[in-house]
C-alpha cells in the first residue's frame, strides 16, 4: 500500500487569522502532497514498501536522503495538521497537564522553551514536544524534515506536539517574523489531540 495524503480535518480557512487560508492550501496540496508522492517513489520496489512510516523512520539514516527527507515530511505534516484545530487554544487537562507541571514546572515554562527551540532553529526545521523512553516530556528541534523518531536525531523520543518552522509554513502572512507565527500557533493547538498522543506514547512505554 502506498502512503496517502490525509485530508485536512478542517477547512483551509479554519485556522484564520492565526494561519491563513492560502498558506494552508499551498502547504497541504503542494508541500505535503509532494513529500507523500516522493516518499512513495523512493520506496517503490524496495523492502520498505508496505512498512509503517514509524518503522521506516527509525532507521532513517540508513535509507538515503530521499526516504529520510520525504518520509519525515510525510510523517511530520500528518502530525502537524492533527495537533491544530479551529477549536484549539486554552490549556491542556488531566494527565498531560500534570505531566507538563511535573516536567517543566508549568505550561508557561514549557511554551517558553518551545518558543525558544522554534525561534533558534536556524533555517528550516521543526520544534517538538516529545515523550522520552523514560516517559518524561522534553522540548527539542530538528533540522529539515528530520524528527525525534529518527536514529539520527540529537534527542530521540515520541512526538506529541510539533510546529513547522520552514518559511513555507508562515512567510505569506508573517514574512520574517517567525516569533509572531510561533506565538499565534498556541491559539490553535488542539490540546485534546495532544493529550491523546501523550496517552498513546506513555501507554507504549509501559509495555
Ligand atoms: Mn511544511
């Protein structure tokens, strides 16, 4: 089975004014679609075909640039669309809220660390909140389309929140003002979706 571009769970204009319609449409139909198509082409006729994306990314450094870049692009955007919602913003609840307080001190401290990671990632890349192999939350960033599932990541973990800081994700609306885009992102973060990813990531660790 080839990888498929997932439909957005909301309309292209649903995240306005924080993320504009034109950016969302180009980002999904051109960029994400491109990564998906190129990933399928890169694994066609190889033993990677039919494997889960997480399995492929685990050994990303061994599969060559085509699989690493496009496999990362495919996975990262899948998660990115899911952790945003027009009903987003506010604060996390339940176990996730407790874990954030325990591991960062407060939500504000976690967000400050995330903003710093997103702001200081030079060039193109991503900012992440992840669950470590010991079940602790941490913030990190990755270059290009790398992600914390990859063997080549500086800090490895299971991602539960991500932000695309490539210029294609914000330039039309924010131009060079990346910090404004990063701040606006928190108005559309879907904490219930992040909580589900957190539960899944921590359940996995207990096995
Ligand atoms: Mn992108």
